[in-house]
C-alpha cells in the first residue's frame, strides 16, 4: 500500500488554478487506491486554511458557517470570494482577525451579497490595520446562498482569519425589507429584532388586525448618552393610498419606549423604521394589540370617516397631536335629553 504525502502551500495569485487542479487529481488518486481509506487532515481549532479563494462569484470557495478560515491578501485590489449557505432564516455576523499594524486606515473591505438573479449587495464594511479583532453588526438574513467578498483596501500583504457566525432564528428581520413590497410579515404580541445598518437604511414590517383593536408599539435598544433621535417609526394602513396613521421618534438615551395607544380598524398595516441619525444599532420591538370595540378607529378625522357609535356606551379615543381631529356619528330615534361626559386621561 503506497503512502501519499500531500503538502499544500499558498501559491501566488497566478497559480491558484494549478493548485486547485493538482489538489483534485491527488484527492481522486487517494480515493481510487485499492483498499486505501480516505484520510482527512486534522483541523486546528484556530482556523482552517482556505483552498485558494476564488477571484469571482463563479469561482467562489465554498465555506461552512461557524467555521474559521485563513487566507491572505497579497496586493492592492486583490479580491477573494467565498460562498456559504443558510439552511434557515438566521442572524449572522462576520468576525475577522489579522496582525496588528500601527496604521489607522482600512486593510480589508468586506461585502456580503445574496446569490439571486441580481446578486444584491446586503452589507459592506471595512476592517482596519490597527484593530486586530473585528466583528460586523448583526444581520438578519433569509435562508439561501450568499457570497462574501474581501477586497484589499491598501497595498499590504497580510494573512487574515474570518468566520461567518450564524444562528437560526425566526425573530430577526430578513433583509432586504426596505420597501412596502419586501416588508417582513410579523405576528402581533411577539418580539422581533432588527438593525439599522446606516443612515439610508429602512426596515419595513407588515401585520394584520383581524378585529378593530387597540395598538401600541414597544421598542428597546442599547443606551447611548446622546439626547437626540435614533429611530423614526411610522405606521401606515394598507389601502389604495397607503395612509400614514402615526409616527414618532425613539431616542438614544431612552433604552425602552412605548408609543401611545392607537385605535385601528381591522386590516393590514405597515410598520416602517428608518434611521434618524447615522449610527448602526440593533433594536427590538413588539406590536402590542388587543381586540377592542370601544376604541376610535383611525382615521376618523372628518365627517365622511366619522366612527359610528352607540348611545349610552363608553368609548376611548386619542388626540395624537395639535392637528388631530376625531369625529363620531350617532343616531337618535326619538326626542331625548342628551349630555356628553368626557374623561381626559394622561398619555405616556
């Protein structure tokens, strides 16, 4: 029985294809040897050396999530491509480790793409020379296949080790949810998580009220000692005009907030979060809803849309701001003495 010793070494960029072909031939030879058992190399916990990352989407090296890989960038504008698959909707992040260099400028540009007809760019960031260990923000991604692109941001040869951290979840946003048409469907009274990637990011969610309901939205995020808005939240009704029903801001220095109560008629609604400032941050939210027949149903702001109410029954309503009008309509079947009792409550 012939013993084969295979030595893989990092070759120059131009010799990548030769390495891949030789590797394929040797592995095939090992398997075809009569009586020879397939021997896999022992993997160190600190990382697995990648087999010459591809230089295009088509030649991207296949990798596994939650597994470390090591490769190198040898010249400016060199690009390494990897491909991984999420078998379920997941929360992911990418961690990267490299040697320290006392230079405060980018070493690598990382971009994540979704493998679909248009190869959508999902996220990008930079890793810096003077930060040895970095991790991207959390991203909620739907199941599918994705590409990672590493591009040299400066002309410095260096090894890097990276890992795609992924955990299956049904409670994170699924990018791209940046329009009404791509809104994530969510359930009522259930906690969800999302992330604002940058100033231009918008996250859309949609939910359905099966009954006229009282609704409010709770939101929480990390505390930042800044007294200005972090998120702008808007609720829209899904009708011909996509009516805006309510909007508010959540602030950096308030970790947990809850909107006012809204009386909404049954139907489909959109919830939009958009960044009020250029800061990336995770957030979590719940659309709290309880069926209620004694709440106003927005928009009841004119005679034509007035809520029909019964006499001798208590109702609740809310004036959202100084421009809000609430109209109600009722019928009197006989001449009667009538009085209106109003009770004002303090809103949060």
